[in-house]
C-alpha cells in the first residue's frame, strides 16, 4: 500500500454564495509523523468497512458520463495541486453553511495492482490546546481545528486497475448520513 501523492485543501461553504471564499491548497510531503500515520490509515482502510456503496450517476440525458467522476479520474491520472483544486471547487459549490469549513484530503496511490483514490473531508471545530511547558501549563484557544469525528467524518474510496474505465463505483463513509443511504452526500 503506497500513497504516491497527497493534497490538502481548506474549503469554505460556497453553495448559494455570491462570492465564495478562496480555496487554499497544499501538496503534503509524507514520510513519518502522526499526520502520515492518520492518512495512511484512512488510505489503507478496507472498502468493506465503509458505510455505503456508491455509484456515479449518469448525466442528465442518461449517458454514462459524469462531471464529478471525470474530475476524480483526471486527478488520479495526474495528481497535481491544480487538478485537486477542481475537486475542491466542486465540493465548495455544494457545501452549505451547515457543513461549515472543511479540510479536504485527496490521497492517490496504489494497493496491490489497483489504483486507489481517497477523498476525505474533516469538519472544522474549535478546541483548547493544553501543553505542559517548562514554565507550567500553557493553554491556547484554537480555531479551525479539524477532527476526525465519528459523527461528521466523510470519505470516498475509488479503486480499480484502470481508473478511466473503472471509477464508476466505490465505497463511502458518511457519518452525517445517520446510517441511511438516502441521506448520503451525492457524489
């Protein structure tokens, strides 16, 4: 199992917004550390452990074509910051204020002979950081903290030996769906 490319994007709600906030993105460099460990766990999770099977819908005239899927295939084929930004921008167009700011991770790589793409969104929250320092306890209020909470975590996993032909279905975790496939975010 290998993550070959990882990008992170800060995505503000943009649904019905006259001028959505700018999206910031960054390529992540991995090797070791807690973020690498967490992303490796997210990337390597078993598709059967996901909540729902998902299929990309055909286009409006019933053809096997889907704009969102095309963005995923393009990113998998060429995982650049610019191609990932297209996915983040699409997410922004469909994100309302109920979901709030999200930290989007795009993880591309391979497991065995299959290409894998994981799209994962962490919601924003506020937190208090308490650390013991040489001068005593240091307490700091943090904004825009992103937590992998079981109640609001979302992820999509696509996997196939030839993504251009096979990224039509995948598996998803959508903890906001409340256990019902009818409430899952539309991919």
